[in-house]
C-alpha cells in the first residue's frame, strides 16, 4: 500500500510517500509558514521523484494536530481536496501519537509539542496509553511537573529543544535526540496506514486544544 503523509502542523511542513513501512521520499518545505504556497508543489515533487501518479496512492494520512491553526487548516483542506478529487480514503493522525510511536520502549513518557511564547501542548503516556487529557502548559510549569516525577520519564516532541536546558536539572528525565523531535510526514504516513480502518474524509477535523482561541482567530 502506498500512503501519502502530509504534516503542516508546524512552521515548516512536509510531504512523504511510504510503501508499507518503507519511506520512498520525505520532503520538507524550504521556508517556514509557506504552507499555502509550497504544499501542493511539494506533493507534485514527491510524486515525481518516486515516479508515482496520484491514482497510485492508496491512502492519504494527515497530521490532524495540535499545532499551527492556519497550518492545520491548510493541510487538512489540501488532503481532503486530493482525496475527494481522486477517490482516495483519508485518515488523521494526531501529533502526540506521531512522536510517541517513534520511541515505544519507555514505560512513562511525556510528549511535548511546541505551541508559542513558551507554551506547549502536552500529553502523558504510560506505555502507549494516554493517562491525562491533553493540555496547554507553560514551560516552567511543565518542567516543574517533570522534575517532580519519582519515576524515569522520557520527554519527546518538537517542544524539547526549547526545554532541554531547563530539563537538565530533572534527575529522572531523559530527552529524546534532536532527530526524534522533528516533525515527520513519513511517520504520519506509516502510522496512518497501520491504523486505518475507515475513510475519515467527511468527519476529520483538526485537533484544537484551545478551541476558544481557535474560534477567536477566525473572527480577527
């Protein structure tokens, strides 16, 4: 099965093509915050590099959030347009799962996705099971919570680079490497293919941890 992965949840978005668990190509945008201008050309480039036509795609998998409100809307609208035009099923994968499934050996982990102004989207896991509702947490408060843990905790996600120095004092915390903390449309494709059960074309919506703020931004 050939799956296209689309991730526009962060400032720099990307597209990947995967065949089962093999990454055929993974391309990231050259400029930040240029999702509207660069996403479709990147889709065309990925298809061209692999010698694949849009009719050869079996599934489109998109990062459904959390993340950039505008980026998520563009990515999801583009994915839905491709799927509707070509008759391809669509599946959404949330960003916490994308990071968590890249490292599954740690019993207790905290996935931290960068938001803005030292705020972070946070989800805690025991093995692969979420243990709290997702939340938006200030950096200092998150560091204090992690430092208060009495068990080893693995911290992974796009928010780790901004927290790494402060987390150094947390005795039982281990931070993921920079490579694992990067967005990956290839992993969005791989997880989407593995978890797909039914077409989500008409019901898939972005994950907004701050629905009031998201609503307010549409009025400004």
